[in-house]
C-alpha cells in the first residue's frame, strides 16, 4: 500500500443491489490504510451513501451512516475513523477552506467525499476516484475506480 491507498484500485465492478455495494466498499476498506482519500462521483441516488455505509461498517462504525448534506461533514468512530464529506451544497471551491479541507486530505482515518466533482482540483494525487453509474437493471450500478485523477469516463 502506498499513501493510504490500496494497490488494487483501478478498474470496474458491477453491483446488483445496495447490499452488494456495501460489500464492495467493505472489501476496499480492508485494503486501505489510514490517510486514504476516496472521491465519489455520480448522480443523485447512484449509491454513493450506500457505499460509505459499507465502508464505515467495515471500519467498525456501528452508528447509522447518513449523507451529511446539511452538516457537510460527519465523523464516525469505530476501529478506524471515517470522515464523510458531502459537497452537494458547495457552490464555490473557495468554500472548502472554511470546512478545514486540508486536514481531511491527510486524515488519521479514511476520508470519503460525495459529489467530488464539485472540488475536482482539490484532491491529492493519491486519492482514489470512484464513479457510480446506473446499470441496465433498476438496482444495478457500475463502479469505476481510478487513482490520481478524474474518474473513469462513462
């Protein structure tokens, strides 16, 4: 592992439902070390929060994990810390400074950012970008993983 990120972080996988999305996130969480930053991209309802729920569960978080759309940042403590950031309401990347963005880019746990496209240039080069796309079936999601740049194209 390098810079908090798992080695196996490039490629695509398909989830056939919310629980499978949580399992995929849990598998990734077990490969990550503290300091990892995950940038989640995708439309509303694509499975980003579901993914964070699985990651948090794998990190020993036993409290409910919900999207921090209004609080912007939720911190969860389990065996490992998980910082869950939602940028949906961020209109200007300058607002990131007020959030204390820099401290979350070198965390003492794992930072997961929903709506990462709203701060595309603010992530460290070691961040893992994950794009969530709708599949052919109602609950099917295609997850595309890439490291150090924009997520895979659709």
